[in-house]
C-alpha cells in the first residue's frame, strides 16, 4: 500500500441506516412494508427540487426501509424507467463525513453527488460502478431519527405522503 494511502477500512464506524426502495405506487408499497411486514411510519417528505417523495418505516425488531417515488422528472423516475422497482440505495450513517470522504477519495474511489454544505444532512455517494451495482450513500446528521421524525411528521403526515387525506372532518 502506498504511503499516502489511508489505512483500512476507509469508511470507519459506519452503520446501516436504511435501505431505499424505488417504487411507482408508494401507497401500495406502504401496504406491504407497513401492513404486511409490520413497519411503523417514521417520517417522510417531498424533495421537490429533485422530483421525489420519500417515506420511511422502522421495524420493531430493527432496521428501516425508505420508499422513494417520483413526483416528476428526476433520478427516481429515470431509475424506474431503466431498472424498474427495487433497491435504489443503501445508506450508511457516519461521523465526520468530511474525513470519510477524504479517505475514500485518496484511495482512488469515485464519489458522486457530494453535498457537505447542508448542516442537517451531509451526504456523498459511492457510484454503483464502484460498488458492485449498489448505490451507497454515506450520510451524517446531528439529528437522531426520533428528533427528525418528530419535526417531519407535522409537516408531512403519512396520509398526505400516501396520497390520502388524514382522518378527521372534511373542510
């Protein structure tokens, strides 16, 4: 190993945060992951500038699934057109993402869509060509999932994300 090559592992203390699944019909997918498999709605939201919606479910025994669906033209709609429904990416939570990105780059691996400017969610992706066909997201956030869920649920209730009206009186 060259002297300037960082020691292994390049990405340190990573933990799997969630597996994202690209779907055409988020309500139908929610039925499977929530009603059949027992996931509990955690949070979701719209990322309008990138043309997609996401909904996360946490499982009582551990693990999370994130459903991503297009809201218009964007990377999720292109993914569905070329690959169909299925696993879109695997997200690993890390600490000190800047150092993690630096080690990965110094080792010669290509990163794409690196965004370290957002104080709430910093991210970088290992391209599927360098990751055996899997898009791998490295992410860092100062917020834990329960804090994020509490903040996001008010803005994006599950019923709205799944295209249904929330229960209650009709306006």
